């Protein structure tokens, strides 16, 4: 199975730091649990549009992509810190 360049660019464009807007709990070992306000790292989108791949405190797994996470604008943060 191959990916076209558009798919690859789309997967990596999702990468970055996100802040949880809601608590998320799951008992599946490969799905990560987090609390509202926690910062998580999304490494890329998965092949399923409902999930991201990411890390929380060094643990890798899947994260929900349906409204639980808001991307942190690092460019904006850097400008504020530079002032």
C-alpha cells in the first residue's frame, strides 16, 4: 500500500503540541488518557481520521482527533516570549 505526497504532507501537518480541552479516559492500553489542560504531543495523523498518534510524558499511543485537543500556536508563543 502506498501513500501519495498529499497524504504524507497532511499526516505531518497535524504534528505539534496540543492542549486537552476535555478529559479523556480509555481502558485500551494503546490509547492514551489525559486530563483537561494537559499538553500532549501529536506526532502524526493515523490512517483513521478519528485518531492521532502521539506521546504523553514519554508514553506513545493513540489520541482522539475529534474535538478533545486544540493545537498550540508555537509561533505566536515565541513572539510573546520575545517581547
